[in-house]
């Protein structure tokens, strides 16, 4: 599950769907612990640490150790690669045991990075999906997403009538970014804090299921162009 541990980023990318800022806030250690308990309850063995830029979190490696101690099977870091300029930090990340995905599309990212090859690191040079939220809207960057980020989770929850079962089903299909968890511990149906809140990491499975099935949002506007069968799948 994607966990947004900070909304801080110094890069200021004009497409940012989270409106991450240089003075953004961080998830507290207590909230991160509650998040790990929530992931355990959801039987979710994967955590994707995101932001903003997750390595901006002042207690990043403390959070990494907490996740490892919780027997999380796979820890993934979603980064813009700015940490690569710091030799000590780079080696610490590369040798942490986490899988790191670095995205740095020259069309949107104002700082180019030097690539360092490592078995646990993957570089993504082309950002294929632009979501019409946050600064992408402010800067008139045309969206490339065809359906709302929340579509898979909402349709699966309606089909199974169970929040946790929906997560398991999507994970088996390789779709693991939604729902996501914000820095304040809220659970949202999409991948950004601008998405619809369906509960918190302390909500029950029944509460999350009910709220997800009942949700009405369309902040991204992408529901408008869905074909009838897809609109029906999410109850609109």
C-alpha cells in the first residue's frame, strides 16, 4: 500500500498531483506506527514510501526500521532521485534492502540526476500518466489518465463488499497504489491527499467498506467521460 510519509519536496515539479512544497509537513512516528498496525490488519505485506520526496523526512531511516521490524515483506521507496548527489545517503539507501524506484522525466522534473546502477534500483525516465489534480491543473498540463485513480479500488470494493478483500484482489493483479494513506493517517481512495477520504488507519474494515462504496467525488473530472458500464461499476 502506498504511504505518503511527507508532503515536502524541494524540486517543485509543475505536474505534482500532491502540491508538495519545500516547507511541507511530515508524518509523525506515532502515525506511522498506527499505519503499520493498519497494514498488518489488512494483511498487506508491501509498503511503498512516497511523498513529496520520502527522503526529505527527517526520521526516514527510523521509519524504515520500524517497517522492517513489523515484518513487512517488501519496502519500496518512490523517489525523485535527489538523494543520489549525497554519497553517504546514496549508499545507505542502496544498501537498505528496500526496492527504490526513481522517476525523473525531463519534461517535468527541473533537476536532472546522475544515475548509479544498483540491483535494487529502477529508473523511470518517462512519466506516462498525468493526473488532473494539484499543480498539473494549475499549470494547465493535459491529463493522460483515462479513469480516476480511485476506480479500481471502488469497483473492487463494490464487487466484493469488503475493503480488505478488494486490496488483496488488486494486489494479485499488480495494482498496489490505491488506496493510499496520507501523512495524517487518513485513508484515501486514490494516490494523492487531494483524493476522497474514506476513513483513517484506525477505522474498521466495515467502516472503510461502507465509505468507499458510498463515496461521491470526481475532483479529477475523469468520471465524466467513463463509459456506462464503468460508471455503473463505481455506482455513478
